[in-house]
C-alpha cells in the first residue's frame, strides 16, 4: 500500500483548488445518466426475479 498512498496534504489541497461546482446542466446530465443506470439495473433484476419464480403446479 505504500507506493499508492504516498500523498501529502499539499496534493489534496491542490486537487481541491482545481475542483469546482458543476453547472446545472452538468448536474442534470450526470443525474440523468445515473438514473438511467439505476433503472436499467432494476429492470434486469426484476426480469431475473420473474424468471426465477417457481411456476404454479
């Protein structure tokens, strides 16, 4: 773990100075993509649930 986590406080400060708040359009785009991903995974899970249900005798 040593070579991957060899950062000091100055590196974190530099990253925070470069970071900015997203615009409303960027936020909406990311939220829509994340929502579509959640919906897609939910649909796949629901279809698997339906397919794995035991059929009535």
